[in-house]
C-alpha cells in the first residue's frame, strides 16, 4: 500500500513570509497528525485530526499556524508569518484510529526560515 | 510537555555489541511504542507494548515495560552499522488520544 505522502520535501523562506505544507495519509486512515521536530528533539504534536474534526491542537501556535483537513482525507498546514524559530522538520503521520498504536509517518518537510 | 524521557541521550558501540536504551514516563499509559529515525527521514514504528504486557520480542529487539516504575527499555542485540539511528519512545496515555514522544537516544554503531 502507498505510504504517507508529503510535499514539498524542502522549503527555504525568509522570516515573515508564508508557507504551506501538504499531506496525503494512507487510504482509510481516520486519524492524521502534524508534528514539528526541531533538530535534536523528538516530534512535538501540533494538531491531530479524527476524520475532518480536530481532536487536539493544544500545542499549535494559533496566531501563526493553521491546519485543515477538508473531506477527511488530505491536509494542509500553513504558517503565516514565519519566524526563525519555525525552522524544523514538519512530519505528517496517519493511523487507523487514535491513541491505539502505530502511526505511519511521511518523509517530512524540512523548513528553513532565514 | 513531553512525557517520555530517554536515557542515554547518545550511545556509541561496536558492531556486534548489544545496545540498551531506556525510557521513563510520568502518567499512566495504554501502550508504549518505540520508533526509529534515520538521519533526516521520517519515523518508522518498531514495536508496541501494551500496559498489561511486561516483555515483547521482535527479531533482534526486546522491549520491557515496568508500569510500577513507569519505565521501559529497548534492547537491540548483535547490533549492526545499519542500526545507527535515533530511537524514540512514544506513549499513548490513559484517558487521551494524544501520543507523546520523548527526546530520543542517538545510537551510533561502529563497523
């Protein structure tokens, strides 16, 4: 089966610019996650969707980050405006159900903010 | 805040040796998972152990869970250079749906 797809793989922008990331989860997976992974740290959950509803977005900086999952399939994560500290790898993952085991990760998008 | 804390932060061993890394957590869990991440890539699920299990094996991997101490260990036997990666524990805690990752152990296996 096809894995989790993400694009772009790399992005370089200047601070205060906007950027968007796209994720297509594994077909049939109800739960979709966006994580931020800063170099040398573990992934930090930004937002979790169950179908097209938000389950958890407690660590999403809502003044600049937004995410949507229209139709409960693919998802976009946007940063507007970007700050230097947003430089990180943004990982998308999906799972059949939430909180019950294995998540399948995409390759990630490496964002560099100059 | 991140719930899992791995120890050690970094580990360097010779090929053929065993590697042990530990994870501690703070609140009750439903299950604990270990993931591997090769440099600059996404995470790959290795093994899951449920809160009512004490030990689990998968190939060269052995995971133990001590819920009374809120800790787990991952043992990789007969390590290979290809095992060089970062290893993360992740917990699904009781009463919630959010998986929390630790900061990881960076393993380097010298050929």
